[in-house]
C-alpha cells in the first residue's frame, strides 16, 4: 500500500522510532509499504 507522510513522521521514524504509535510503526515496517514524503521548504 502507498502512504503520504509528513516530515514529522519521517523525522520520528529515523531519529526517535519509539515515539511512533504502534499502528504507524507497523505500517512503516511492512515490506510492501511505499512511503511518499512531503517536504515543506
């Protein structure tokens, strides 16, 4: 499945994965998951 995540989720996933909810962590860990990331520059 494909998901659009914001930069906060990306930062938490990389720097502090324990701060993610169990549901979000499970989605990110799923091998078939494709993540699209928004960048607000």
